[in-house]
C-alpha cells in the first residue's frame, strides 16, 4: 500500500512539476504576478511529493519488501540496516529517485530563501528548475520506475554488491548528486538571465552560493570515492581516470571555473557572457556524466546500467536543455556587454587565465573519456585511453595553474603591476624552491615528480598565508594579528581552499613518487622487512561476519625492535553474491600509511601478502576536506547573509504585492 | 554442503593482481615488467591495466611480458609483441599517429586559442578605458540608486 502511495506521489509530482515549468514562465512573460507567484508553492509541493515517494521506497527497503522488484534485486534480509537504507540509492532506479529528489530540493530551497530575488527572475529560475524536474521525473517513471511489483515475490533478495556495502561508498553518491544537481540551479539562473536579458552584479551574487555549494558537494563526493577506492580495492590506488570518475571530475573543474568567473561578474561586471556560458556547460557536463554512467556506452569499472533506451532518453534531455540553452545563448548572449575595464595584468585577467586553464583541462578530460568511442565510430580503430594519457595531457595545466595561482590571487583589481604585487611572495617562492631542492637531494631515485609537486604545494600554501597576512594592512604585528581574525570570511575561505589544493598536490606527488610495494609469500611467524618496517604474519583465522565469511590475518609491524601496530587485513566472501572482496588493514599516519593486504594460501604453506608503505596518503584526503571547508567558510560570508536580510526587510515594507 | 563447496571454490579465486609466484628474481627486469604491465590493458576488464587486474587473462599477459623480457626483448619489442596479438586496444597510452593527433593536440591547441582569445578580450577591455566607459546613462543611474537603496 505504501509503495502504491509512493508511486502515486511520484506521478503527481510530475504533474506539479509541469505546472511549475509552464505557468510561472508565462506569468513572467506577460507580467501576471499571480501566475509568477505560483512557482513557489509548486516548487515546495513538488519536493514534498518526491520526498514522500522516496520515503516509501526507503520503507520498502528497510522492511525488506521483496514484492518490489528493485528490493529483490538489490537487498537481502540479512544485510545490516545501514546498508538497507543506503541500498535505496545503490542501484540505478533508486539513485534516479534520489536525483529527482535533489532537483526538487534545490528548487524548493530557492523558492523558500529566494525572497530577495526580483519576482520575474525568481519565477523564471523556478520554471526552468521545474522543467528539469519534469524531464527527470519522466525519465524515472518511463524508463526506470523504482516502484514495479513482482507477481511472485521470492523469499529473499539477491543482495547488494558487496563492494557497495561500505560507509565511504554509501555516502559517495548522495554527495555527488548534490553537486551535479546543484549545477542545475546555476543552469536555471543562467537560462533565466538569458530570458530576462540581464546579467549584473546582483545576479552573480545569487548564483555564487549555489555554485559554491555544488562545488563543495562535488569535492566531498569525489574525495569519498577516491578514499573508498584507496582502502577497498586492495592496492591503494585512488584515482584511475575511469570514465565514471572523469564524469564527476569534469563538472568539478567547470564549477571551480564558474566559481571564479562569478566573482568577476559580482565585483567588476565583466566576463558576464562567459560566466553564463560556463553555467550552461557546467550543467551540460553533469548531464554528460549522467549519460556516461547510465548508458553503458563507455565501459567502466562502475557503470551503473547498460540500457540503451535510458541512454537515448538522457541524450534527449541533454540535447533539449543544453542545446536549447546554447541556442538562447547564441541569440541573447551578446546583449550582456561587459562594463568593467581592466588591464592585461589585473585580478580580472588572472581569473580569466584560471578559467581558461580549468575549462581547457576539463575538455582534455572529456576528449580522453570519449575518444575510444569516437575512434571506433569514425576511424574504425579500437583503442584505449588510459591513465598515462591523462597524466601527460592533463597534469601540465594543473602545474601552470598552481604556478599562477598565488600571484593571481594577490593582484589588485583593474590594473596591477606584476613586480609590485609579486614582491611579498618572494619569501614563498624561495621557500618553494628550497623545498624542491631539499626533496631532490633527499630522494634516491631522481624523479622530477616529487620535487615539483612538493614545491608547488609549498608555494600554494605559503602564498595563501602571505595573501591573508597582506590583507591585515600595515602596522604592528599585534594589530595585524587581531585584524587577521576580523577579515571577511570570503578571504579565509579563499585562503583555506587554496591551501587545501596545495596539500592535495603534496599528498599526490608524495604518494606517487615514494610508495614502496612488497609482494611475497609470508610464512606464519617468520618476519620480513619492508622499508625499515619488520612485518610478521602472526596468524590467519576464519571469522564469520553478519552476511559474509572472513579470512582474517593478524599481522604485527615493528620498527627498531618495538611493536608499533597490529593489523588485521581480511579477505571476505559474500556467499549471496558469490563475490570476494579485500579489506586492507591500514595504519594511518601523518607521514605514511602502512597498508597490508592478505591474499591466498600458497601450496607450500604460507600466504600471499602485499605490504605497502604509502607516504603522505592522508594529505590527499585532508587537503580535500580543507578545500571543502574553505568553500563552506566562504559560503557563510557576511555579504550573502546581509543581501538576503536587506531584501527581506524590503519585502516586508512593501507588503508582498503578489499576495 | 553445496554452499560450503561454493565458498571453498571462491576462496581459491585469486584476489591479487600480481602474485608472488609471478615475480622475477632479477629486480631490474621485474621493475621493467611492472612498468610495462601498467602500459597494457586487461582485455576482458573495464579499463584496468594488467598490473591491477586479477583476471586470469591479465595473469597470462603478465607472465607473457616477463617471458619476453627474460628472452631479452626491449620494452618496445614487448609492447609490439602484445599489440600484434591483441590489437592497439591493449595499449593504455594511445598512439600519436593518424586521427589520434586530434586527441593529443586538442588540449594544447585549445589552450593557445583560448589564451589568444583571452588576450584579445582583455585588450578590448583595456581599450574601453580610454573611451567613454565610466559614465552611466539615465536608466543605469536609476538602477544604481535602487540597488544602493536596498
């Protein structure tokens, strides 16, 4: 019964979304205030209905209602409760429902907190958001309905893919969707602005929080995925340039670019039409990502479903929305002439360079992702584009970006003198170069990777510190210190996010350049030495888990005769899915992770074991967290709150004409 | 009983990519083998190289690579040997010939074009400075006043 209610709510939501997409748009065109005002209640109602449908599906998963096809195929009565709940979006249909829920959530949020938006802009934004809702609700109901019943329910389900039964991965998709769909909000703002024919500082101020939020979610989502791959897959890789990973990385790069160009629109009224284009492309690449993941057109480790009709449907959505928006852009884009004036060396031009680097690097990722497909279709060549291509073609852009970033971040608006602005950074540059020299001298194999990455990281971090310090003005150190904490949160957010990026640089280069790997047959009780660590396989035991059987090893690690840690790597078998997984045991540390994996028993006694020393691995995750934190701090900046507050007062005075 | 048999069958499934029995004694050769393994794709997997994959065919390929290295082949000869049998699909780094030039050149070409476009745009913005940029017209004045009043 609850299932049917959920199904019904979803259909109803489609109807409401249709009204939300059409009526306010006409209202805004004709200037009918009551038609425009309909956008708010429909946006909220649409969200409530989809939330109801989502709750119904969650209920079916939690109670293991195997009369539902989706539950049977993706759940099992013995599964731990947490994974019953996360199993709701651990499959194509359920994740699509989560997707439309988030589309509606963003729409409802904009409706509730958008009191300061001009009524016509607000109506148009919500209408476009409603139209996106219509498209994906129809997609969900027509091609991937989660509420289908089975005529003959089985006694038990087929279970969730064991690899997905993991905390890191359970929360990886929701964050990614929040990011992908967050970009739908900026897209709606862009299209609404194109219809209105006006982009100004106020528009940028409304768009920026949404972009920032989407970027934060994408950062967390991508980091969670990388972290999961690191500890779950059993060889400590964290990024594979897999099509699906690229699908989330491209929108991240675009949203980072949009984030920066919106600052120029907000503060200097330049780069308007470029910013609108970025907003359209950002969401376009989210849709392309969805298409890649769901159509199965590009083979990937974790492609979701391989159903061509679904692929065609998403391609249709992509064509209508992005094609339509680009057409609108071609007609109206010129109307948004830039106003601000700036010189060749200025903050504006530096941000423009940032945008060029981010957008071009994103397109490099894109071409690498789809090239196998294009080569086969147009040139009849079956080939692969693997990690080496991306490392060679993508990384240089990031290196240039990191070199330019600290200087660009300190340039004044309008017109700058490079020498003068770069002067305070002399210390940072010297520090970075000495880091490079030190690392070069320290390492045994002379690769350029570690010195370059470390130097860039040091340059980014120290550059951010110098930038923050310069902002405190002149005067005594004590006075500047007290002013440091009174700086706008946007400044702190910027400093944090840029330092986070520096930390990621250090982490990745350290891990890739210096990791030590050892593969061997270990006999129980016989110690072996890897990079100064003495590892002993103490014992191997069979241990039953809730829905798996585990082969668990007990291994001790000693250094200088002292035991530093005892680790328990596991190998699990999930009988329901007949699938083995590795559970690496990791001793995390600031400077290195000890990473142990147990393999198969050998004929001559003993076990295959892999031992890794992974230097600076935690710096990668820490850097991502700091980046996201920087975004969050920036999001709470006073100017967003003040703008919202001021408008609320105004609307109270006017007595809300629409009602 | 049947279930137990299944479990034992599964325990026997190799979990590792590179197993200890594959590793060559000669550490220089082994390092070359590992590097080559990262350049070769496992043909039945989805985007994994043979160094990461635990599929049987990946293991066979790893052993083949080591065999060729022991026989004295150079790195390029080993790659050619494998490509001859499995096609260029096995190469993780796409070749730079023919249409693949588009793939490799797109990034740099696009970057230079965008850079040029950016410079031209900035020059226009700079030039606007000398003209009549600063003055607002009446409508803009009115809007500015409205915005400031908020």
